[in-house]
C-alpha cells in the first residue's frame, strides 16, 4: 500500500443529526427468546439472578447460522470435526447473519408452554431484540417470515459453575454461576434447541414497546429496591444457597416451577414510617413523570422550530445563489463585444467563479484583443456591435470620464499589464 498522508485538521467535526430509526435499509429487526430460567434439558441450571448478570453481555453478540443450500434451511451449530493423519481438527461452519444492537431491549417474559409429557408449564424467558442482514443474505428472511429455533453459545473460557445433584430424582445438573454470551445461533426448523421455546422471529412483543414502558419498568425496579431496603433484605440464615439445594423450585420432571415474578409478600407489621417512605417515593416518581412529559413536550417544540429554521435557511441560501447567478449572467452579458468563444470559460465555470473573477478574466481578454468598445443599443438587444455607432473610451486614468464599472476595471488591468 502506497504511503499517503491523511491528518485530521483542527477544525470542529460536523456531526450528522441521525435519528434512532435511521439504520441501513438492508437490515431487519428480530425478536429473540434466548433462554429460560431454571433447569433445562441439557442438564444445566440458570437462576434468574445469574441470567440477569449474563444479560449484560447480550448487547453486541453476533447472530450466526449454518445454512445448507441442498437442505434450503439452517442446520445445527455447524461444528465440523476432521480426523486425518495430522490429528483432530475442529472447525465452525457458521457465519454471521446479524447482531444484537448495543441499545437493544432486554427483558424477562413468561410463556405457557408444553413439556415433553404434554403438560402445560410456565417458563420465564430472557429475551432481547436484534438485527438481521436480510438484504445481504436472503436465507436470513426465514427467521422473520417463518420463525426459526435458536440456541445460545457461551464463552467456554469464562464459564463458571459446578455440578449438584437433585435429591428428588438423583439427576445431576450443572449450576451456572456466571457466563458470557459468545453467539446466538439460528437453527433449522427440524433442529431441537436446548431451551424448547427458544427462537428468532419477527418482532412481536417488542413491537409494542414505548417510552412509557421504559419508565414503568424503571419505576417498578425502584419500588422493588425500596421494599427490599425497608424490609432489611432477605434472611440468608433461613435459606440454603441455590447452588446446593434447588429441588424446592422443581417438580418431579425437573422443570422449574417457581414463579419468580410474584410480588414480594408485604409484612403485615410494616411500620407506618416505612409506608410513608414508600408513598413519598411514589409521589416523587409521579413528579418525575410529569417533568419528563414536560421536557418531552419542550423537546418536540424545539425540534419543530429547528426543522423550520433549517428549511428557512435552505430557502434563503437558494435565493442568494439564484441572485448571484443572475448577477454573473448580467455581467457576462455586459461584455457584448466578446464572442461566445471568448466567454466560454466563464460560462462553463459560472458556479465556481465569483463576480470579481468573471470581471477580471473578461477584462483581460478585452485588453489582449484590443477590442473597440461600442455602446449597446438598449432598445434592440439582437443588434450586432458593428452595426452600432462606435464610441471610444479613454483608458487614461488621469482623465475623469464617466464610464461603466467594467471599463474602470479594464483601465486597472491595462495599467497592470503595462507595468
């Protein structure tokens, strides 16, 4: 690569005012059911607290898949193992089809699903939104148009956990304490994901999210934190660690049956002071909502005014350019004694040349060609210069003549050339 110089100047950058919906039109939004809380059929167990911490690594994660043309569908994770005389080689066949945006929504959602025995169970899923490059990869549209199963991949280097036995059925589960999402993988329609209902589809639940939903979620979180603080937190002495004894959260099938969305049980003996503090917080949050609504209204008004000013500025610039263009045309027209060929350069570059540039260039041509200046007949613009009565101007600067401005410029040009 040839060495080239490219050094940023000290001038301020000119930012482009992009809006949240200004994205590449070749991308499409999708909704992802990542995993559910509790025990799953691959023998691992994830608590809601751990899932919440893991969720912090969802944003920015790639969405991959292994598509096979002959199958006309995606397959599994696309791991390929090759055994030859050089040993065993592992190869990943998936390729990126999208990503979870840095500002993606992440939330928990309950779903009623059927287990492998046909029983209806309620599962709490960790969910998020993402983007698929449907304009670049036609096969990615399968996830949006038909929906496809999804299987998460965790980073093996940072995965932390241990094994524990379910005393009810003797089954061992790997208790995940911490993990980082490395990929979200699109599976084929006939491939069973680890978490039965995990999928990638067109936006459904997230399509109805609004700013008010965000505020309500923050409000609920703050209220829950206040309640926990007022009650002094959980009594850890009365509860065994989940990693060691999690059987109370499961039924005989190994499914998680605890409804972790239940509202905290209010202490019947809660003091009036605690209740007063809670009511004050609610009042404060309502005031903040009012302030938010007011700021939103002011912002919308300022945005409207800004757009109006930008439009007005655009119109004024356009008017100014039209006026300057007409002035340039009038100036060129005033040099009627020059041929079209003489004026070709300024006509071709009329947008780039200033009025002074045009006047100077045409004046130099007049002096070099020693033209005989004639007065143009104002009543007959089609008349030729040689048909008019010749009038000679004295280009001696010492003589005080009343002459047009461009003639004065000719005088200056002539004197400069003589010097």
